């Protein structure tokens, strides 16, 4: 065994990874388990990502595994797909293509270890085990060189520190701050993935704080740093920022929820219409970072609707709550409430009374959702054809307006959603009013589905 090598007990390597290494050995190539999996095994943690490094060229790797259904070739890495999981097999890095050079060009010491499966030997030339014991993320050899090789490592250092609860070595932290501008060279999709992984940490505030401290946040999402800085004092801006990080920690580890918490809270001191501005900023940021349209829609909706939920009081009628459910979508109501709860739980005593109101609206909404909810014309007990039969109208927008009017009536009277009752309502409509639909249905068409932020007390 060479320097930095130590014999270990035989580690539990997944059968597919074992077969990959065995087949490469049989083809005459060196092959080792490397990267995060080795680090996790050293820490007695479940390993999520399994990577193999080998002396084989990408072409030879592809040839050895040519019978696999799917693999992709990119930057000397072959990604093997087995049972919907990806396993990366990469040719040794460095000019001489040796294991020693490969480990030297890895990002951090805790990831620059290799496991020789055949001999049950851990190869650790850069002191990864010692840094694990110290809880330190340290760049291999020269942090600046490692960051220049791949600028995304600037973010990865913070993400790994946040995931493991480690600190970043002083020299590496200084290099990150000095080289923060280089992150703009990384692909937006890769930046997005690292940001999401930071948000999914047990305590994402640690990673978010480091992003701001090192200047990376100002390069990747400047809106989060600049919001509120013009109108508010520095001390109040920092108070809002700390409150936001605390709220993000409180939310369940779901990408949509934590993105919505971050974008809602960060700009709430910027202006009176901060919900609208936050939603717009959230959309612009997520488009720039190449989030999917589905995730963007969900996050923007949750940010926008925080104001309506915050405006609730006991005077709201059940009809107003049904409109709220219809507009937000029944599937998003609980997410919206959990975001509001996280925000209030980090507000101290000021949020106590509002938490009681939140409990009240949550209970009322759950009761209402246990009953059939008319979301729109599609849930009515009669169809457009029946409207045309009763009114004598031809197919056209008038029919749609009538259906919308009936749907709106049912927000306050859901028990009216029977064929008999709706037919009676249609028959009561005067023929003259039906003809002059611009008067009868114009106002309804404009207001259908709109939620009043605060309901007027019952008279």
C-alpha cells in the first residue's frame, strides 16, 4: 500500500457497482469507487451517488458496457443507466491519466479519496479522513486552481458544508470570496441544481448565509441581495434577511415550498406591494435559472397568494373562502398555509394572534373542502346544452357567461347545485335580460373567480 492508504473492513458496495468494477478489471483496466460515495462510507452515511474512476478511455468504457440499454458520453464520462439510476464512470483525470492525478484534480479533500474494492483499501493522499474528523471542507492542493477548473465548485463547497454541517477551511473560503465573479461562467441549470440542493438541506440557512457572505448570491440572484436596500436602513434589511432564513428553515424540505418562502420573505420590506413585486422577481429569477414551467407556476402562485391569506379575519364568509380555494387550487391550500405558518413562527410574540387566525382559517377550509366544491362551470349540475335549451340561445360566449354566473352564485349557496334548482334559476331569467347580455352578464364576467382580500362584515 502506498502513502495515504489504509486497509479497511470490506464495505457494502451495491451489486451493480461491483459488477461495473469487475467487468473493467476483466477488460484489463484499473477501476475504483470515488467521490461522495467514499466520503459517505467513511462517515457511515448512506451513499446516494456512486461514481467510478478508471484507466479505461471513454471509448473502452462504452465498449465494455455496450449491451446496456442506455448510456451517454460526455467529457470523458460515461453515464450508465441501470434500473432508472445513473452511475458515472469517468476516465482518470490529468495529463498522465493516473489515479494519483485524478484525485489531485478532484474538488475537495473529503471527495478526493478512492476505494480499491479488490483489496479493501482506502486511498487517501490528501487527508480526506482527517478533514472529515475535523468537519472541514478544504480544496485539494490549491483551492484557486480547483475553482478555475470548474467554477461551480464555488457553490458546491457551500452546499456540501451545509449538507454535512461542516465549516469551510479559511483558505478555501477566502478563495471563494475572491473568485465569486467566476460563478457566472457556470451553466444556469447547474447553478439551479446547487441552489435547490442547498434549499433541501436540513438547515438551508447555513448555505444561504454563506452564499451572501461570499458574494455568490449577488452574482447568481442579485435580486435577493438588493431587495429592500434602497428604502430600508441596513439594520432593518438585515433583520428581514435573518427572518427570511429562519422561515426557510421552518418550511418542510420541498423545493417549491422553500423557493416560495425565500422569494416571499426576502423582498417584504421593499414596498407596500411587495407580494406582487416578489412574485414578479421570483418568476424572472426562475426563468433565468431554467426552472421548469410547472415549478415556476407553483412558486409564483404561492408567493402571490400570501397577501390574501395574511388579510384573513373572522368576518370572511364561507363563500369568500370557497372563492379563495377555487382561485388558489385545492391542491395548493395546505402549502400556502404551511408557508404562512413558518413566517409567523419566526415572528416571535407579534405572530401569536395571527397564528390563532391561521388555525381558524385552516379549520374552516378543511371543513369546506370535505363538501363538494364548485370550481367552475364543469362542476355544475347542468351543462351548456341545457342552458341553450332553456334560454333559446345559440352556442357562443353568452352561454359561457351564464354558466359563470351560476358558478359564482354557488360560491355562496353550494346547496343550490342541483338540476332542479339551477333549471329554476334559468327559467326565472327574463327574456329581455338574456337578450341584453352585456348588462346582465358583463359585471359577472369581470368578477367571476376574483377573491376579496378582506370580506365585508355581514350586515
